[in-house]
C-alpha cells in the first residue's frame, strides 16, 4: 500500500501543519529505484545515493491561481539569510528528519489522501524529476572531490521528462490532459507557457 498522511492532521486543529512522511523514502526506493519493481524507473538511478526527506502538509498553497500540490527543494536552506535565520531553519529540518537531507519534497496531504494511486505516483515522480545530479562541462555526472558523493541540484522539466511521466501514468494522472488535447489541435497562438501544479515549476515560470 502507498503511504498515507496521518488522519490526525485533518481531525485535530492543533496538530502540526507539517509532518514528516517517514514511510515515504522506503516506499519511493522500493517503488521507483528497485530494479525488481514493475514501476522501476532508471531515470531516477542517481537518487539511490540521495537522502530525500518527505513532508505532508495541510497548508493550502496557491500561486497565480493554481493549487500547488507538490514541491521539491534542496535540503539546505536556500536564498539570502542571516546567520541566525539559516541556523534556525537548519534546526527545524534536523528536528523533522534528524539530519539535513539532499532534497525535501513537500506533498499536499489533502490531495494525496483523496487522489487515486496513479495520480499519487505521478505526483511523486514529477517531484523526483526535479531532484537531479549536477553535470560537468562535458555533461558527465558531477561528484564532490572531498566526499565522493554526487553533487545534487534542482532542475526544471524538459519535454523528455514530461513525456516520461505521461508515458508511465497517462495524460490524466500526470495532470496534462489539457496539454495533450491542445497539442492535437492547431495552435491558437505561436507560443504559450503551461505550468503544472508544482511549486518548483511555478517558481521557474515567474
């Protein structure tokens, strides 16, 4: 069975609004990274070396009129922060996971408890596609000279990655049915940008 957000998040108004999804990493590895799994995806092989923390949240998130149901970000606090603010953010992350992971994926708990299996897996894989390994000037995977570990980064989606999600789950589960239908019709305008209900994608659209 797929992981589910704890019912207490919906029943108790005093419950935390963000809760670590402790069973998600093991489920993700068994589902997408294990070659013996029928849903194994070799495009995520680099994540076998990554530490990924998952969070459920009941905080509604909207951007530009779109509901955000998933977001992938680097585990270390990003952006301009003072020393105390960064230390405070890292302390919160360590309280959730016990360490600072390479990536944090936040999932809309309300959506995840209501959606079907295909929609859930498509959402998780969509976010996993954002969790990438850096490449060097020659396009080869980059590794840290000091630790030997992969150097990870956040990437946007290209056409190939969207095709991967649609190929595995279909246009409806991937949330791009409208895109597929529109692609089968003559274009109304020359260029258009279409964003998925993903916080990481939305940040890059801005």
